[in-house]
């Protein structure tokens, strides 16, 4: 978990990852953030969003680099979902934290099929 210190404020570890997780889950076509098995088990025990599969690196110029692992619902365009995830994360961090996002690397780890 990342503690982010910038512009006279310090965010507790996990706050940035939680913002990223929620922004990612709001993108149409995203089935899970992180591992699907971890997400399903976590949802049974807590209402908090999963921050597994999310990495954040703070640069010296107070910008961040983000890595996020997702599973995508079958039938969605993978490049389009990844682009929407990048945009959603960058917008959420800029709006809520005021941080500039240098890069968002999206890894599609799996496809979720409807039952």
C-alpha cells in the first residue's frame, strides 16, 4: 500500500489504491480488479473494494505511475476497455487527489464469461 505525500498533505496507505479500484470498477466491461478468485472471496466478507492487483509508484516530481490488473467481461473490446480504465484512473486521481498521472499500465489477466 502506498502512502502519498504531496502539496502539504499525506494520504494514508491504501487511499490511492482504493480510488484506483473504484475508478476501474466503474468502467463498463471490467469484471474484476486483481484476481477474480480473490475478488469473489473478498466480496463475501467485506464491502470494501479490492486493492489487490494495483501498484502505485510516486515519482520525484509528484506524479504517479499506476499498474492495474483486471479481468474483462467476454464480448468487450480489450483495447477499448483498457483505454477507458486508463482515462478513468487518470481523471479520478487528478480530481480527487490533484496528482498528475504519468502512466497507467493495464494488464488483462483474464476473461469472465457470463453464466
